[in-house]
């Protein structure tokens, strides 16, 4: 019985707190009855989204970290990818990204055809068992928004999360399409 009373009192408290949490609007704050409704800006067209993404993903560096599933106790590892160009291909959702891959003694710029899907106005890089020569097959889903990226990755039996920021390259930082030795 006491538990029911306590529950009712708690619910009443929440109801009263909810009623008093937001101050009442005064006549000055309330919109005028005949005021025209403000229109929301028109959403960008697909062509505008494509143009914006081509610009955002060309001459850019993804700088961040990644985790490995099953090793959550370890600190995230640093990662860095340089995209020299991004071009929308004629096929639906298909793009060609030229990415500089640099690890160990390997330093190469490779063309990577991939899908970029849209969640509203937000691009999602989509790889499903894409084989990158010399590296193997990868799957990932990476969301890009407001200069940041986050997503999941998979390479064989190993996978995890990745996240970070996008940083535009200035003229001196732009890599040539040919690898440096």
C-alpha cells in the first residue's frame, strides 16, 4: 500500500513539476494572431547536395580514431585518410573517391568506387565487402555531418567503430596523384 501511495505522489510531483517547469508565455511572447507563419527554408535539391559533397570530400583529410570490437578496454587508435577528389558517377549512389593510403612503406593514391547513400541531407559512405588491392575486403557505414564523421568498419572477422573530423587541405598539403617515394 505504501508503495502505491509513494508512486502516486511521485507521479503527481512529476505532473506538477512538468506544469511549472516552463514559464507561461506573456502576451509579448505569444505570436500575434494574424502574424504570417514563417516558412522553413526549402530543402536542398539532390544536385545541390551532390555539389556540396563533392566540394567537402575533395582535398580533405579524415583525422580521427578507431576502436576494435572486443578490445574496448584499449585506447582508440589514431587513423588518417586523405581524399584527393570525390566525383559523383552517373550510376545512382555511386561515387569515385581517390584516396591516399599511407602505411608502412606503402604510399599510394587509389581510385575507390563506392556507394554514398543519403539519410535526408546527410551522406552515408557505404562499403560492403569492397576489395581494395593490397589491403583486402572491407565493409563500413560512415556518416558525415558538420565536419565530423562516425561509423562502423569491418575487415574480415575484425571490426569496430571509427570517428573524427574532416580537415580541408591547404595548397601546400594537397598530395599529388602520384605517390611520393
